[in-house]
C-alpha cells in the first residue's frame, strides 16, 4: 500500500490502482510446469503489441 501511495503522490494521481488486480503467483511443482512458465515469460514480450495496455 505504501509503495502505491508514493507512486500516486509522485504522479499526482490520488487513489489510482498501480498493480494488477487479478495477479496470481504460481508455485512451480515439477519440471513440466517450470518449462511451461519459462517459455511463457520468454515469449511474452512478443505479444505486447496485441496487449490492450500496450503503449509504445
């Protein structure tokens, strides 16, 4: 909360949400899960142009 508050003070944007509201952590439980997540992270920047929040 304090980090978000400081961001909003700096930006002069009171009460704006700064974090993803539906973010989920994921515990990597096996090698298959590790590779799936690693590939997602590695290839994700290629999808940024299609992202609805993309700002060049």
